[in-house]
């Protein structure tokens, strides 16, 4: 899989995503969630918190580190990695995927230094 970030938040909101993981709710077996949308984005420098709906998916214990990805031009690209959940003061609790330019830079660093 490749990695991808977008320069405009609207590009994240306009797409639908897929995630895979090994949640405890499935007995630690592999699971996949389709048709995921981004509900909110918080910027943290070059990193982004890509937030998705909490409670309607099997995300949770065992899913941490699972990729949030999409197909583009017949290729898979990771845009985020499940980091946990958060509840902002007036917003509902949401799952948070770490992504953005910082994710892409980390992937490039790993490929350069560890492959």
C-alpha cells in the first residue's frame, strides 16, 4: 500500500474509506469496515486527526494501528492509522486516525532507512 495526504480538508471529506483490524469484539480475528466517512479534522502541525463516527463500527481494543485507506487510480493508499478516540467539549466521542503530511513523511523515512 502507498500512503497519501491531501492539501485540502475538503478532499478528505469528499471520499469514503476502508479500515481493517483485529478487534476483541471479533475474537481477535481480522475484520474490515467499509464506507467510512470523515466527520471532523483537527490539525496538529503537519499531522492531522482524522475523526470518524464512534460506536457504529467494530473499532476498539485490538484495532489500534489499523489503517484507514482508500482506493485511488486502482491502487490502495493509507491516509491514517487508528490512534484512539477523543471527546471534545461540545462534540460527540469520535475515533481518531493519525494522518496528514506527517504520516506520509514517516512512511518515506521508514522506507529509506529500514527497507
